[in-house]
C-alpha cells in the first residue's frame, strides 16, 4: 500500500507498507523532508512496524513521538504528517495526478446560476457522469452569498441590498457570509472524489485541498499560508476562505466533496 501527504507549509511524506494479521508490516517512510539525526528515520519505521492497522492518526503520531531520539530535528515534517500518510495508504487514497481533470472557466454568470452549477456539478461527479472538476467563476453582478446554515434575517439587511442592487443567494456549503462583485473576486470550486481525501480528517482536508492555491499564489510572488480551519492569510490578513460540502454517493456511501 502506498500513501502520500503534503504537510501544510512543509514537505511531501511518502509511506509504503503492507498489512498482515491486522498489523502494519514492512513500513518504509520517505520524502523530500529534512530530518536529523539520520537514525531518526529508522526509529519512525520501527515505531510503526506492528502497529494495529486500526490505529488512528493520533495513536500513530504518539507512537512516533515516543520512539524519536531526544535530539531529533524535523524540518518540513511532523509525526502527525507521517501518521496521516499512513492512514491515506491504508485507505487507498488517490492523488491529484490520478485523475483527468475537467477545467471550466466560462463567461460571467449570475449569482443564482453559480449556486446551481455548484450543486449540479457536485451531483454529477458523485454519479460518475463527470470527472473531477475545477471551475473558475466570474460574476456578472454583486452578491452576498450566505452559508447553508446561516439565517438570512440575521445576516442580511434587505433594504441595504435592495438599495445597492446586490443579489442574495445561499450556497450548498456551510461557513459565513461573503461579498463578491465583478472584477474584484476570484472564486473557484473543486468537485472531487472522496478517495482524494481518504485518510484525512475533515479539518486536515481543508489544508490538503488548499495547498495548490498556496503554490499558485507563491508563483505570483504572494507569500501566503494556510490558517486553520479554512482560511488563507498573508501579512495583511485573510485573503481567502474555503467551505466544503460532502454528499452521498450513488451507492449510499460517502461521495465527492465540493470545496468553494
């Protein structure tokens, strides 16, 4: 079994292992991280060897911490990151490169249509009618978008939005209200299979699905970082936020998630 996990703000952790008799066997941890002393990598492998395959992320991380030499220095790596890579291997998680992605970047659309497209595209990925999809939005009018569990009465001033010509729509995911307007907001949606985030906690999946955005910002010279639970920040404050919606697949199990 093979699992990979990019530590937020750090390096890639790769784990190869087997399971025999309900326990981890032949565990090998690798990656592009930095680790001192050299024997620490052997201690990590040994700590995981024989662990029950049902051990959760916290339990695996605790085993690693207990086995590390006192002088251990980890750069771009953490015990939790290794544990997550193990859980992803056990869950047979997929990677970004395992899929042929569909990219949608259309002309500006109305706020109501954007909300409908999010729901329809996610449902189509769940039903196997569409590959994993990245959609980049453009807005044709200003809008306030409220989360699926927010109160319209508590979040929006009806007279104010009417006076300023602002549409109010509700998205399928949770989180807080946001304001968007043409040419001032970059918005995207990911509709991905559950297998892509297998082995990750709900919280960890936010960092995992945000990592490509951080790399894109870095390519543009913008120093940004992931801010738990679901934000991206810079020195001047929050510049982006994400919200997820998990849906039921056609077999009744967990289907894809949509991140906006």
